C-alpha cells in the first residue's frame, strides 16, 4: 500500500509541470515524435492507475490563452483610465 502513496499525489503535480522554458520551446515539446511518446505514456498511466493526464501541448495552449486574456484585460483597463 505504501508503494502506491506517491501515485495519490501525482494528479496534483501535473498542474505544476509546465514551465516557462517549455512554453518558450513549444515547437520542440509539441513535435510529432514527442507527442507520440507522451501519448503512449499517458495511455499506459491511465490504464494502470485510472488517472487521466492532459497533454502538455494542450496545457501550454491553455496557459498562453489565459495570459493573453489577462494582458488584453490590462490593456483595456489602461485605455479606459486614459479616456
């Protein structure tokens, strides 16, 4: 049972797995070869543990969209103050 304890915390670590370096090097991490390798690992993990792990490329896209939205809101707020 103690051997399975680290697996309980794994889903919480997934959200912390995308770094600024990964975002900057998206072309490398999202290339077809790496996506295929990660897909095999994700399927194996999901089959053995039942935990679904999102692809890092999807996570990068979500983070970039959120950052763009925040930047647009900041820019809109600055424009409203200047009017």
